[in-house]
């Protein structure tokens, strides 16, 4: 192996350069003027080897970086694995990356050099992608490979706090909302950390339009109904014919994402994909609440009322009626729930990392799907539905 890549979520890119310089401090290190390239030369008696580190930053080339992330996301998303939670967390991590460090060596990377590369990854909380298709964590453990294997029981998504804060303007409304959420967490006995950042405030938030909410709600309901049907009875052709009729009834053919369309068109859907799509009922429930069809979002300790969720769409009968009966909740209400679920999700992640049950009875699967839907509603990181991040 003479090449690999470190991927990082970090705001201060100079920290990456500093980590490279420190890891190879006993060799000749040259940094380009723009800090986009670092060259390490190891001069020996009878040979000379060189390693080049090329930094690619999202803020310099957003389109190319986005395409790279989408390609990586798709690569790891299609892997069949028994380590589903680890895979999901890795996918979340990929969506949060903003720096890629391409590493090319003039000779085979030896053990000492690889240890230095891993020291860089550990310093900047990066992940390392090998030419074999293996993704390693900062300790060098296998997160996931093409065979679906993993050496970790869980994977902690790392997003730089200053990166999260970087796109959020400080606001009184955001701080006040955070304080209200923490008061509720205290009442419910849910763990929290005071320094978890605020979310976007009322002054800067832009909520999804009613059209977007309605179309996404319909798509989520139909994809969940279809997935639930084939998971229950295995009659793929029959269920597809049924759902195609409903899609036509609501004029919903263009409402689905690329991933959803692939699932609908798959002649033999993977059971893991079926289960994931059934969980979309929880996301749909959040949108029903945002559209005024559900009175309140109950404490996320159990799954939503699926029959009531389906009836909301079925009783409307067509797009215009479903749209006309919807009353979008205020920006403040949606932001309140987005902030609260953010802190619930942190409690769930913390419990998994420390191998304990979440205090207060939170259902971590319900929480993460609500988090997905609410982050989409508040346009977190401007991600499209297939790539919504649920960072904590």
C-alpha cells in the first residue's frame, strides 16, 4: 500500500497541517504557501522516500467535495452487514466531513509511517480509508469493510463543535430555547451536557415550505406502507401494484428521493432496506405533527400510532385535500422540537457509548428518526433527505 486518505470534520484546517508536521517532526517537512500540500522527505544513506499530503477542503470546492461525499456514502450504504448501527453512524459521519487528506508515498508505506499517519488521524479525530475499501477509526480499528465486517461495537460520530457553531449565528432565541430544553430534560431525568451547542435561532431559521412538507410526508407514508407490506407477506409484485395505484392517486411519482425510487424499483429488496423504510413512519409522524394533523409529539419512548398515521393520508384521498387540510405549525414550535430532539439524541448516543440503558426510557430508534425529520424541517446543513445528518 502506498496511498490512503484521512477524512476529517474540523473547522480549523491548520490543525491538520500542524498534526502532519508534528507526526513527522524527525524528517524534512515542507508546507506549501496555501497549506494545501505537505511534503515529507526521509533522506537515508542509500535511498530517499517522499510522502505527499494533499488537502481538499469543502469550503474551497463545495461541488466536488459534495460529489466525493455522495460517492463514499453510496459505497458504504450498499454494503450488507450485521453491524447496522455502526454502518449508520459511519454514514452520518461521512455527511459531516469537510476535509480530505489524500496521502501518496513514493514507496510502500511501512509500519512506522502508517503509525505516524494514524497519529495524525487521532490528533484531528479523523477516519482513514484504505485502498482495500476498509474504513478505520482513529485508533486503527476497522469500522466497516466491503465484506460487512467491523471491529467496533459502536462508532462515535465526531463533528467539530466550532464547525457546528460556524453556521449558526448566536441569538437570544437560540439560547433561551436551549435553556427551556434543559429544564425539561431535568424534569424528565434525561442526561445532558450544558455545552452542547444551540441550534439556529428564530432570527435566522428558514423552515421547509408547506409544499415540501406535504410532498415529503406523502412519500414517507407510501414508502413505509410498501416496505411494511412486503416485509409482512413477501408479495413484492402485489404490494408494488397496490402502492403504484396510491402513488397515482396522490400524483406522488416525483416526490421520492433517488434512494426511495431505487427501493421501489428493486425486484428483490433487501430486508435491511425494508426495515429501514418501515422506520420512516416515525419521520412521517413528525411531518404530520408539523402539518397540524397530529396534536403533539409525545415523549419518544415508543413508536408512533401507525394506523392513525396512515388514516391521515387515506382519509384525505387526494393531494389537494391533504394539502388543504394541513396547517403548518409556527417556526418557533418546530425549532423547539428540533432543539429538544437534538438533546434527546445526545443522551441516546452517550448511553450506547457507555453500554447502558438511556435514563428516562427514551427509544433510541424513535429518537434518531425524529431527529432526522426535524433536522430536515429546519434545513440543518441544507442536506437533502437522503443525506440528512443527525449529529450530536
